[in-house]
C-alpha cells in the first residue's frame, strides 16, 4: 500500500447527497471497430469520491473523458448536473464550465504564467472581471500552497507544483465536479504526496470527484466507492473496504494481487 | 441492447444548424461551397465575356502551328519550321537540364560547405559562414546578373585565345575555354560508333549511351544482390564477407570495358578561325544560370546539412561508441540514418525551389520553358491565357512529381513512434 | 600479516595546492592556434586554403576598393580622377554613381518635391511597428525611437517638407515616445490605422477615400453590436457582410461626393512613378503584413476536420507552391484583365502585392502548420476541458504557441519574399536591382558601370535580410528565456 497517505483524513464534510451529479446510462463507445466502452451504467451523486481502477487499456480514461465530451460517445446517455450531453454546442459548453479536469501530463499552457493559466478560463468563458479572477486565482493558489509561484512560467516549476497549478486552474472555474485522469502517474515518487494531499484536501471540503488512479492508498482513505474496469466494462464496484478486503470477481482479485504486490 | 444517443430522437430545429456540432460544420461547408462556386462562376463568366469581346477563343490549337523562331542551344533537333509544341518541349528539356545539373552541383557544394562549417578549423569555418550568409541574404537575381556581367564584360571574345602568345589561355589542361559568348568544353569521341537508335520525332539516342546506362543500372542491381547475399551470410554465420572490392568491380569494370570497346576519348575544343570547334560550345546563358543557381542553393543546402548533423544528439554517437561500434559503423548505422531523416525533406524542397528559380532564366535569355512557351510563343501567338495556364500546369506537374518522391521517402524513413 | 600496504596507507592532505599555470603549449595564442588552425594535417591544409582564398580576394580587389571615388558626375570623370591620383594604369571603384543617383535608387521617379512623403511614411512605419516588434525591452525601444525621430525629422527638413506635415510627424514621433515610456497599448490604435495612413501618404489623393474605407468597419461594428446580444454567430456574419457591402458599393461614390462637396487632399502620385527601394519596401512591407494573417487562416483551414475547407486550402497551397513566382507575376500583369469584369483596370503595384501576398501566404501556411502540428494534443484538450470555444482556444492557447515555434520559418519566409520583390522588374516595374541599374546605365554619363550598383544594391539587401534573421534569433532566445 502506498505510503503517500500518512495523515488522518477528516471525513466530517464528506457527505453524499441524493442529488444526482452524473448519470450515465447504457453508454457505448467505439474507436473504429474497437468497442472501448461497453454498456456503462453509472450514477454519481453529489459529494461522492469515486476512484476508478483497472489495467491499462481498460477504458477508464476514455470513460471520464466522455464525461466532459473530450471523447464522443456513440450510444446511450450521459447527463451531467441535469444537462444531457449531445452534439449541442451550448450543452457541451455548459458541462465543460462546470466540470474541472486534471490531466496526467498537466497540460498547463507554457506561454502563460501560473496566474494567467488560472485566470484564462474565468475571464474568457465566465466573463469574470480580471481583478476578481486574479483574486480567485490567488485564493486557490494559496490553497494548493504555491501562491509565491504565481508569476513564474510552468516550465520553471517541478512536476508536483505543475500538477497543483493544474488543479488550481480547474478550481478557478468553481466546478461542481472534478475529474482526475491519472494525476500522479507522470510524477516522481516524492512529488506524488504533495498532489495527493491537495486532492485529499479537496475531498475533505466535499467536492464531487472521479479519479482514475493507481494510488490505492488514496482510494482507501478518501473514496466512498471504488470501480474496477476491465475490457471496457465495469466489472465490480464497492466500498473501498469491501473492494480491497473482499473482492468478488476473479479479475479484481488478479488485478489487486498484481498492483498491491507482495 | 444499446440505444442511440438521445439527441437523435429530438426533432430537428433550424437553430441546430448553428448550435449542433453535427450540423454546424455541414452548414459552414455548404456556405463556403456556395461562395466558392459563385466566385468561380463570376471569374469564368468574366473570362468568357472578355474573350468574346476580344474575339479570342480558349483553344490549344496554336501549339501545332509553325513556331517560326529559332532557339540557340537545343537538346533535341529543332528549327523554326517546327511547331510551338516542339518549341515547348525544347524549353521544358532546357529547364530540366539546368535544374538537374544545378541540383547535382548544389548538393555536392552544399554538403561540402555544410560539413566545413562544422570543422574545427576556425578560419575555414568562418569563411564558409561568410559565404553562406552572403548568398542567403542577397537576391538570386543579383547573383545571376553579377555572374552574367562577369561572363560578358570580363571574359574575352574567342579570338583572344589566338596567336603565339594569346592574351587568354584555356584552363583545365587546355580543355576548357571561357569566352564572352559561350564556354567551350570537350566532348566525347568514339572510334567505334555503334550508330543511333531512332526514337521518332527526330530524337535519336546513341547505342553507346544505352549500353552505358544498361551497364550502370545492371551493375547497381548486381551490387544490391551481392550486399543482400553478404547480409544473409552475416545473419547465418555472424561474419560479414568483404564486399567492397566486388562492389567496386561490378560498378566500374563494365563501364571500363565499354570505354575500351567503343574507343571512347575526349575531344578538346580548338580555335578554328573565329570560333572554337571540335568540342561542345555551351551557351553562356546556361553556364551563368547554372553557376548562380548552384552557388545560391548550395548556401541553403549547407545550412540544412549542418542542422541535420547537429540534430543527431551527441548522446547517440556516445551510446554507439559505448556499445563498441567503430566510428565508421557508428556513422553508417547510427548517425547517418538519423541525420538523413532530418536532411532529406528540406533538401528536396530546395531542389523544388531550384527548379522553380530556374525560371529566372528570363534574366539571361536562356530558352527554358518560360522563354519558349511563356515568352516567344506567347508573344507571337497572343495566346496569353492558354500559354500561361499551360506553363503553370507543367511547372505544377514537375513540383508534384518531386514532392511525390519526397512523400515516398518520408513514409519509408518515418520514425516508428506510438 | 598487515592489512595495509604502501599504496593504501591513510592519507590526509594538510595544505591545499594552488592552481599552477599550464605549460606553454596549453595556453595563450599558441594553444589557440594549435587547437583551431593546426591540430592535424587536414586542419593545416584547410587553414592554408583559407589563407589562400583571403589572399586571392585581397590582392585582386584591394586596390579597386582602396581607390574608390565618391565624388564625380560621370564614369569618365571618375576614371580621370583615379588616374590623376593613383597614376596611369590604376583602377578603382566609382561609387560616385551611388552618390549622384542616390535619389533615383531610393525613390525611383517619385516627384522630387514630394520626397519627404515616403520619408515620413517610413519613419511613422517604425513607430507603428515598435509595439509589435520590441514589446519586451524599453532600452531598445528608446534607441529605435530616438534614432527614427532624428533621422526622419532631419531628412524631412532637408527634403523641404511643409511645416504642417513636419509638425504632424513630430507629434506622432513624440506621441510614440510617450506611449513607449508609459503604456505601449496606446500605440496599438495607431498601428492599426497605419496601413491606411501609409497608403494615403504614398499615393496621395483625396483624404475622403481612406476615410470612407474606415467607415466600413465602423458600420460593421455597429451591426455586430446590435445583434451580438441575441445571436452571436449571426452578428459576426452581419458585421462582415455590412463592411464588405459598404466597401463594394458605397465607399467609392461616397468618397467622390465628399470630395466634390469639400475638396481635401494631398497631391496624388501615380504608381508608375514608384521605383527603387521605395518600391521594394512598399511591396515587401505590404506583403509581410498581409501574408501572415492569410497564412494563419490557410494553416488553420488545412488542419480543419471539415473536408471541403481542408481540400480547398490544400489545393490552394499546393498550387501556389508548385509554380514559380514569375508565372504568378505574369498572371498579375497579363491575365488579371481576363478574369475581371470588362473595363476594370486596377493598379499594377496592387496586383503585384496581391500575387506576392498569395505566394508568401502559401509558404507561411506550411510553416505555421508545422508549428501547429508540433503542439502536444494535451494543449487542445486542456483548452477544451476549460470550456474555451474553437476561436478562443486558437487565439489564446494554440496560435501564440504555434507562432512562437514557427518564428524562424516565418522570418525566413519574409526574407525570401523581400528578396523576391526584385522579380517585379519582369513585369515592368522599376526594382532597384535590375530596372533601376539599367536605367542608370542608359545615361551616357554612367554607361558601362556594372559592379558598383550591384555592390550597393546587394549591400542594402544584405543589411535588411541579415538584420531580419538576427532579429528572429533574438526573438527565439528571448522567448526561450522567458518561458524556461
């Protein structure tokens, strides 16, 4: 189990409401003839922290990229906060401005300073006045503990710092849901902790989160549900304690034995 | 069962033409299509009414009429009684001749200069840098005019070579004479002329030429076979048989034999009366254009070569040395394959540029495609529209052929990456 | 048996060694020569060849340069001066031709009493370019602006500029300086207006023409403003259509009417009076300014996933890149009359500018496409995920980075285009290199002078092109430093 989590997680604000945040029904996706996502059914309630695990190529990243339409699904329904994702551009814009996303390779804009990275979308998408956007950005940069780097360029920061900026950048849009696509996979071991800490802090404040990650320690400490995917389908989902201690499916057992090791 | 996306069920609304991703691009493309068609319709309509107003038609029949003008220096037989089509062919061949000669010379000079710029010799590297910067930053037209002025203003008339103690003497062991009208170079003579093959349309090829081509191409294929065999032996036994001498032999011996068989020898030009005869007198317009294109393009090629070599990181050769490869093998197996991948595409686009720049022949009166079809033919027939359209299409075809070659190369050497 | 032997006896240094000077062969000039010029047989041979080349050039041409004459009124006078000064048989360059024909090389056949106009136009061009070119360094801006101001104003005075225009130029130059010190943004409106102003200064004529050209976009903006709240896409379209319609059908007659009612303007100069470097720079600057935006549009279309847009742009780019510029210039001079409505006859310089622009834009498009392709996919995805639409993503995220990557290619396209402006000689315009030199040689005084004009024109082209390539290197370095 990962040693990255070494503090007590405060569960007091993590409350799951009955309001549906994301509703996926019968969703299917193909790349050409390759069936990447098969009959996905998933309902995420507000305040849930979901970790999606699975071997590489199992479709986990594709699934969360469908949620903000970076990938287009071909059949079924996805609705986010009551907005159905169709090819209607207005709906797509609405969903994207309410869903934040953090990528494996950060994808910060290298030609803009950290602060400009954070204020870009609020100014141009939300039409926030610059001053206000900057104040918000500084607030979130303080939250991810790098306010002093605000005027540097992404290239001048370490990987961990960059990923925290990426998180702050998403938060500046005040999203209702955060998607994390393997946020720690491209980081050196000593930097994973600082990013996970930020994510835990976010969870403690009650953010709805879906994380694709291999950090099983994070899953145990924070998630209220773990989903295991293989070959484009959801194989098993359960509470973390059940999932880790009492896996039902053979595939899950095999995966856990490989990933948790000896 | 899966069911289709919800939006497909939704009834169609006009606003979806703009706000629905599936229809928006279609809407946009339809608008652009209509605009483009309207523009074309307008242009073609204008052209037709302009042609009618001038009493002209759009027709390429003029190509088959008598040209009635002479061309100096033709690669295939041509007289003023031939058609405009044949004049066009002469022009095209002249364009190809200067382009091909230019590409070859520019490559040799460019590679040499590019490597020299990387030389550890401070003085020589600086000199080459000066050459590259001067030629790259001054218009090609200036170089053409300067070299032309050198040839016409400084070089003497042929009779300066006459007399007991002539004012000028021939260079390259009395084989080449530079004059202000032409450059006399040696030509090849045969004791044992096998005659010519008639290709029709008064184009003939000497059998000896064909024999040499066959010998070289055959030799090249045999060389490939020898190398393939060596590779097989190496794969089986681990030891590569020496191929160098065998390769040299199959490449050179047949040609040597043919030289002996046909009794091939150089015929140096000599001054008879007011002119050089016995050799080949090349019109100075070709020599000037060739020199200028070569010097100008070589400067660009030198930069490409230099950048290509620098692009292969030092780590690559260190890794190869660390594996125990010797420098020559490192060069052949590791450095060159990577450097060539960087060098060849821009090199070929330089060939493309050189071919297009050869149209600056207009400055020295060399009768290339622009000079015949786009020059005299155009002026004599008054068919601007047809002549320029045809000329552009021919240039376009040349370019597309060269870039097709480049694409084939690119797809063969593309780095396999995920 | 002992565990230690002589070599491994513990050792602690008690005094540190000071650095010693290297042996003579390792230091100073000797070492430098050995390493850089004579490190081996090949190297030594190269050094000797290099020295021979330099010796050849110096021994053949030194006396010619050293005996230059700068003050004479004809080639014969020049030769006489050389013989008088350096003795019979001496030869020398006669740069006096440059001095005597300076105005012709610079301004062509522009009316001499109006020479101040191109001078002012060029000075103001630099003011207009400052916010674009030197946004990063106040020191460079100061130097450039002060030099420009001094050079422009003194030349204008020397060329007999009317006081009112002198005052105007002073005002703009001073304004530029203030803006550069305080806030560069103030200069941007001037930079946007400059193209129209520059065209008017050069060609002159009624002031109402450019004014009504300006009215078009204003009306378009009003149309956009009215509709923007409700239908943003339609509003943009309406703005463009209103502007174009105004330009096509109204601005010309409106300008004529206004001129009749209230005649205002400066002396008009016909296009055939343009020549020399004035012509090259006019075509070059216009081509550069127009080809960059067009190239960006073409590159974006070529990357588009809309089939029709992509194919149109591929066909256009490949066609233009596949034919020599000369053939396009012939199209401009011979064929354009076929394609346009009967009786249309528009300016030859404008036609050439259009062709040069199209030509450069096709090359520019390929350069920028390379930059777009070099951007990681993640940048597009991150922009999407933040909810930026296509145009905002392009403008804020993709293009700034792609253009930056493409700077070397863009600048070398500019250099190529500027060099290609000399080809206008083949459609009858007076470029400085061929037509102008031929015109100079056509005079009896300067018959037979070849090398001096070539050297002069070549040197000017070299300075401008070399400066451009150095500027692109400076930009590259600056951008690398900024973002790393």
